[in-house]
């Protein structure tokens, strides 16, 4: 009897923000290719992502990125079993490019179409390099647009324990970076400058929300940084940008680590993962690693290439959705405010 | 030769399959919808309906014609990404039909000057000025984004009977009648001919295909006729800074 299981190959497409990406993923865990065309230099001119420009770049690049992903994986569309695509949340015009392209390819090749939630993708990035990682675990998703503390109960089953009440963590990094003239994107620049500063120099506030211990708020610490700078300027005082960066980063990190560890213990989980663009931040990684070690918790994190927006993570998420039976119709639309777990 | 045509540049979404065999062309199927659903929700289901109804094998098409702009930025990209995805998967070339040319071709065989008008907001219209020579479309003024007054001024210089169509007509009809009625013979296309029709895009596509005017799915991108608001504002700011120096 032929018991050999056929490999399942997913072609995944991601265009929710300013990265045009495509990837081929085998059996949900093995990345055969991962192509990312970043527009970041273009958006730097405007101090942030301009939705219309992002959408225009996506349409210019998308076919090239997809063809490269297939070529790098050494496969053709005939080898692909399903098409996965991010359909939310994100910038609607940007999402629509990937969604329309994915639908057309799936339709023409008579392949199943699997819509993927962008955050589900980020969480699933952890499965790529940690083959032993399986749910349940706790995951902190931190990026320019999202700050979510999620209990991953099973593949495709999520409970959001906490989220930001105002700014996303990455958004606060961008705004503070602008205030100290570091430019866009702020995260990596603050991370770098912080290494030269004293994280305990300025006591910026750590927000804790009374009735929901896992929620976050970063607008307060951001305002405190802006007030501190204004105060220095008014008094004609010099201020140390590296100290501001390091102290701000520490304040954000403390809250992220604190809430995460609280949740891990409360839910009795012994595995913790981080994901999203800000998960590349070296100070956050180091603090999380230490906290996990102290609490006897296994700590997982993706390589930076899988933290940034990419399609490999979408391919992994699409694989588990696919084997769970998720299929989308030809009327699939972009859903800019898609909720995690909604299908 | 068989062409799949798509236009989602304006309010309507429209898909057609047209053919030419032994110099005889025909529309196999056309599906046009002007409804509140988004083009993202309608375009591919419409194509699927056509394919099912006509028992068509998509591999039998020779090229995909798409209204390549101007139009709603998002609408253009939905049509464009759909065409690019189909082109990539089917390994077929694309044909970029200027949106306004496609609209004008609805009124094939009229003796009048044809002037499509699409509402472009910011007090502008996307338009062009055309004339038919049998079934050949002559472009008198290529598609452009201009103010309605400037368009009226241009049209006055032709001194010929003219006909208008497009989703910009209801917005600008009174203005055009006021500016042009006194000494010009003007008419407005009836409702069944005044909006984008993919069959017209497809018929122009057949002509383009025979002239070798195709592009790869990778090469294709919409022609918006306008830069984004952010780019425009940045250019204005840089210009202002330069003149101040």
C-alpha cells in the first residue's frame, strides 16, 4: 500500500503595507523561497508609509516578486497546491493588489484560495525555525501597526488577551524617532542609538491599565518623551538623544515583558514567542529571553527576515488554514480591519 | 483569435470575451454590472460565470485586454492585478487599452466627434476627443485630465456635431449645455451605451493584438494620468522652497 504522503506546496502573497512579498512554503514548515521587495526608501521621503504610493508600487512589482519566488523555489505553478494571501488587516488599497492577483492566479490554475490574517502570519513565522514548536503557547505580536498579546490555543485558534488601547509599539518608536530627528523607520534607529545611551537616565512612565492587565498603552510614554524634549528646549538645556532613546525603549520593553510574563503564568503556559517587526528589537529580545529564563519558560523568536512583513509566514499560516479546510471564494475582498480568528 | 477583456476603471465592472475568425468578429459573452458591491467582489465571479456559461477553457484565449487607466486608482489596480495574475498563470500577453479610448469605441460608426467624460474630482475630468473612420478610432486629442471649462474651449474649436458619454456626463451635463449649446450640435449617449463596456475594450484589443501592441503581464501597470496626492504636495513644497532660495 502506498502510504507516502504527498508534499503540500503553498504559494503565498503579502501586500498589506509597504512590502511586496511572495514565498513558496512546503508542508507548512519549510520555506523554499522568500522574496521581499521593500519600498521603504520611497516612503522615507514622506516620513511614513503613503498608502497610494504603496499600492502603486505593489502593482508594479507583484508579478516579478511572484515569479522570483517560484524560480527560487525551483517550482512552477503546476507544482503548487494552494494560493495563500493576506486579506487583512492593513491598507485597503495595498491589500487589494495582492488579493486580486492571488484570486486571478488561483482561478486560472484551478487552485484553492486561502485568505490569511496578517497577524496569524506573524505568529506562524515562529513555526519556520522552531520545528518542535506547537500550540498551545503565548505570543506577543509587536509591529508598526499592531500590539497584541495572543494565546495560541491551537493552529488557527486564537484568544486575544491584550491589545494596545492607542498607539502600536512600533508606531510609538516611529514618533519618538521623529522627535529626536532619527527619521523613518524609527524602530531600528532607536535600537541602534540606545546602545550608546543610559536606559535609566530618564524615568519615562510605564502604563498599566487598571481593569485589563494585558492591555497596553503607548501614547503616554510617547507624550512624556515629547514633553521632556520640549521642556529641555524651553529651558535652553541640551538633551542626550541616546539617553532618550534608551530610556524610552526600556520603558516600552518593561511593559511588554511585564504583561507577557503575567499572562504566561496566569494561563499556565510554558512556551512564549514574539513576532512582528518590533520583535527584531535587540533590547526587547534580550529582556524577553532573560525573563523567560528566570521563569523557566521556553522562548521562541523568528529571525529578523521572518519578523518583518514577509510572505513565508503567510504561507505557513495558509498551510494550517488549508489543512483545517479554510477555502475562500472568488469574491474574497480585502478587509482592512479584519479581526484575528475571523474567516 | 480570442480576447478576454476587463474594465474596472469606473463605477461599472465589466468583463467580456470577444473573438475574431476569418475577419468576422463577435462578442461571445459580456457581463457588466453597476451595483454597490466593490469590483474586488464582482470581477472574478463575473469572469467565472462567463467561463461556466460558455464552457470556455481559459487556455484558449490569446491575450487579456485591460482598461489601463485613467480611472479610480483602486478600481484600476483591481482590474490590473486581475489581468496580471491571469496573464502570469496562463502565460498570456496583456493588451493595455487606454480607458477613454475604450469608452469612445462604444460609439463606433457615429459621424459625430466623440467625447467621453469621466469624473476625476478636483474639478477635473478624464477625457479625450475622438472621431470614427468606419470601425477605426481616430484620436484627435489623447486622453487627459483637464478642467471642464478647458475641455469646452477645446471642443468649440472643432465646430462639428459631437456626442458625450461616460460617468462624468451627469455631473457636467448642465455646464456643457450652457457652454456649447448655443452654436453647437451636441448629443448625449443613451444609457445602454454611455458607460464602460468590456466588449468595446475587447474589440479595440483585437486591433491592438493584430498590430502587435501587447505587453507581458510583468510589464503591465496602470497609467493613472496623475501622480498621488502625497507626491503632488511634495513637488509643490520643493518648488516653493526652491523659488524662495
